[in-house]
C-alpha cells in the first residue's frame, strides 16, 4: 500500500481526522489524502479532538472528490454510516468503515458532551488504522496448509459428542486424554476480539496451530519468526509421542501458544529412535 484516500460526504470531520491520524501512524511510508462528495468547512470540534492527541489538522481544508488525481490512489476508505458515502472507483482496494457522523450524534448536546462524540470517533478511527498499519507490511512467514486449534475440556466424552455433532464427522482417533477430529473440507473463520478490559488467561485455550508442508517448512517458519521478532516458546524439533510431528512453538503477543507443524512422512516415521525422545532439528 503506497497511498490512502479517506472519504466522507462533507470532508469536515471523519475523513479529516483519519487523514491526520494516518499521517502520524504511517509517516512517509504512505501518501495520505482526504476528500468529500459535498465538501464543507473543517469542523472545530474535529480540530479540538485531534489537538488533544497532539495532531494539528487546523491547516487542513475540505476538498472535492473530483479534485483527486486517480493515479495517486491505490486504497480508498469511505467512513460513512447511515448516509450514502462517496465511492472512488479508480482505487484498486476500496473499504467501507461504518463510522457514525459525530456532528449528527452530538446535535443539541452541551459542548463537552459534543466533544466526547468526536473523541469516540477519533479513537475508533485510530484503532482501525493501527490494525491496517500492522498488517500492511508483513515480514515473510510460513505457507499454511492447515489450521489447528486445541481446547481443554472437563468432560471428554460429552465434548467429543458435541464436536462430532458440530463438525458432522467422527473422530479420527482418541485416547483417554484426547480426541482428534480432522475435517479436510472445513474452512476457518477465526476472529480476534478486543479484550474490553476483561482479564485474559490461558486455562481454556491450550494452543492454536497451522500445518505446513514438511520438515523444511517448519525450519523456515522458525527462521521467519526470529526475523520478525516473535517469541519462540520451543525451538524446532521432531516429536514422536502422541501424533509424530516436526514442530516449532511460538507465543503470540497475548501469550497464547501457537504451533507450526508438519506431519512425518512414512520414511521419517521409519527412522523413529528407540527411545522416542524429541530430536532438535534447527
């Protein structure tokens, strides 16, 4: 992503705050503009809300959408909810962020209450932009072929019945300690949700995981993780107990365990050591 265009109807509040925040977050890495389909004046409460976080947008002016050079934009974000927002069809990527107009939401309120509405919109936009910045320049990583998750349960049999019902398949294998389901056609819907000040702990979620192609892919993932600065929990190894795997374990930024693994080939399984002890592979 080399350029960003923020859009709203009047280019007076949301898109102007987004422009100011994006300039701070992305710096010189991304060219940032904003515009509107019916440009108006820059809202004074938008200026005040941004000044509270050290960003001066008082010199900004509202701009018409047709003043934007289409060649200068590769990503356009419309920040409208409840009204028909402008569309910049020339952009290669177009997103719509449903963010309410604080001027409408604060109509008739006292000055401080009105400013609260602008602060809330400012903070919503900042969080969205922080996610966009975080995922826009990713270092090299593994090439996943499978997604894996493990959950601790209190009643193994009842839980097995529930997940067999939920997934529509029988377990592939089970012991007195675990039950394994493998669904070759299942697509993954994985959600990251803000904590909302709730205490986070890891008693329920044991770990997440992705399967990669082979031993060399596990080792490559380890090196990619080190370069990216992720915490290594267990270095790459081949394990034989339970499901034989090549694996490396990481910790995500919240302390959750993430396993990157590859199943052993028949030839690799034939070379299992007599003591079944893990073998470090990198």
